[in-house]
DNA sequence: GTCTATACATCGATAGAC
DNA sequence: GTCTATCGATGTATAGAC
């Protein structure tokens, strides 16, 4: 790891923070330079353009998420457990790439039209397919409701997980693991109160089934 | 309603569409002018600045939502029903102001720092308080779970509702009313399948309780 | 009311000294 | 590798003719 690589990483992470905080178009290369302690022109020694910084940022994040999703799927658990693991994994990756997640969330529409970001688009389609297949498997084996379109449930759980980066502080009193359990618990079992023992013990998705030991 | 007012409305709605589609900073006043069939300079006969267009757009939307929320609260129903009505109302207002909702979602971070948008900020705080009070009332009277922080549930349901404008097409085969019922049903009762009759009939939030007749 | 023309700032990016 | 200096494009907004 040479010193030049460190600078490159610093530019990358600083730009990510600014893009996420103030928006992609509202962030100028001069602001990035100021934040890393370089003049804007010097950035072009490391990156050919502002868009190249964005592209590398998102590609890294989406690659990371695909690798982690593949591990979850390889465990070959039942749909409800797989869904729970996808939530946990997504929150973990978001914690490792906090800004990239927000950038993709906020600037997604822009990148769908932008040429040169096809790689980002196909990676995003992969992610969607992963979620959808698990949800459809659960509908097929009877562990999930069939009266809700899989795409609708996919949107709800994906938005809940992905948007949590906007308000959740991983280092606060409400840890990421607890958030993952609460999201899974609400979306699978519901928020309405119910008496203990009102569900059959052999229920495939009892409230504790998807809590880690 | 003079002809000038019509033009003003056209500029407002056109700008809203562009802001929502391509992003606030990615939209130029020239593009707005082109879209309404005016030269960019002529826009300044109707509005003092680009930001003034944005401000009026969001203020109208947030005012509309506050009026409608007040009506829902005035009905003074039980928490679960009120929550359901807030979901329906939010989706209806989003349908009437489809672009403003998206703009606020996407550009919210920017406006929290921007001076001159204090009115937008206080209106947004009002909206949040409305949801939170209903959720807390439900936790207090025992109809909602107490093991989930109200703020967490608030974020989940708000994000689910507000982000649906990104993917839901009100004029498609999946109508807005159905979406409202499905969101309420999942978030209150859960997505996991369960046998009929596994819940007591006097359950305050049985699956059909918050379905309109 | 709308257009033509343009002021003025700021943007991303480049060239060349050091 | 970083800086100085600056180019050309583009952004918001204005001035004045019509």
C-alpha cells in the first residue's frame, strides 16, 4: 500500500461523504479538493473525472453487496431465515459503505439514464433479483402470504432497510443488530400486539425463529 | 383565474416534474423554459428565482398534507384505524402532488441546511409529530407492540409510504387503495403466513379490521 | 408578457512550472 | 505529486427592445 494509494482512498471516501451529504451535483471538485487538502486540479492525477470517482465508489459497494448476498444464498436456509439474513447482511454492508448506499439511494434515478453507468445498473438488477427470488420461494412453499404481490413486499422491505442509513446511527444506543431484528420482526410478524400463545407452536415463522441465538 | 395564472401553474408543475425526474441541481432554468415553451429569461417574470419555484412547490404540498392529516386526527378513531387512515391519506396526497413528494424525499437533506426553507422544515416536523403521536398512543393503550421503539416503526411506515411514489403507478393495475391496504396489513399484521382462526376474534387489529368495506 | 442579448459566477477539466 | 493559472462550457439572473 503506497502513499499514493492512501491519497486515492482518502479522495474516494471524502468524495463519498460529500456526495451523500450534499448531493452529487451540489458537490464540486473544488469542495472535494478542499476537504482532502488538495487543489482541485490535483485530483485529476488520481481520477480522470468526477464521474469516475462516483463510478468506482458505487461499483465497490455493489460488488461488496453481491458477494455477501451470494454467501447468504449459499447457506440454503428456508425463505424466512434467508430473508432475515439478507436484512442483516444489507445493514452490515451499509455500515461498511455508509455513503455509497445513500448516494445510490438518492442519485439512482440520475444514473439510470446516464451512459457509462451500465455496470451499476446491472448490479442493481442482480440485487433486486436476489430479494425477489427469496420472497417468491416463500410464497411458493406457503410460509409467506400469497395475497400480497411479491414486488410490493420487496419494495417495502428493501426501502425499509436501505433508507435506514438516513436515520440510523450504528454507534448509537440502538445497535445495527437490533434494527435488523426489529425490521424482520415487524415485516414478517407485524406491529400489532397479540397475546402470547395465539399462534401455533409449529408456525414456520414464529417471532423468535429469525432471531439469532 | 387569468391567463397569467395558468402560465404560472404550468411553470410550477413542469418544474416539479423535472426536479423529481432529474434532480433539483441537475435541472436548469433553461430546461424548465424549454419544457413550458418559454425562454429561460421569461421565467423570471413569474418567479424571482429557481429556489422560489422549489419553495412554493413544497410549501403547497406540505400545507395540503397538514390539512388532510388534521381531518384524519379529528375523526378520533383508535390508533390502528388512525394509522390506516394516515397511510390512505398520505398516498392520496402523494397522488395529487406526485412530484413534490419525490422532490422532498430526494432533496430533503439539502433543504435542511439551506436557509430560506425554514417553513418547509417546520412543516416536516409537524408531519413527523402526527405519526409519532398515533404510534405512541397505540403503544400506550396496548394495541401496538411495546418492544419496538416508536421512532423505528415510524421510520418504517413513513419510508414505505413515501417511497412508494418511486415505483407505484396510480393508474396501473394495482390501485392506490389496494397499496394502502397492503402496506397497513403487512406492517400491522405481518407478511408471514398464518392459518385462519389462529387469532382471537376480538383482536383489536384483525386482518380485516382496517380494510374499508 | 415574451424575446434577444448578455452579464457574471462557477463549473469540470487541462497545461505546464516546480 | 502538487501547485498555479486558466480555458471553455454552462449555470443563474438581469437589462432593455418589442
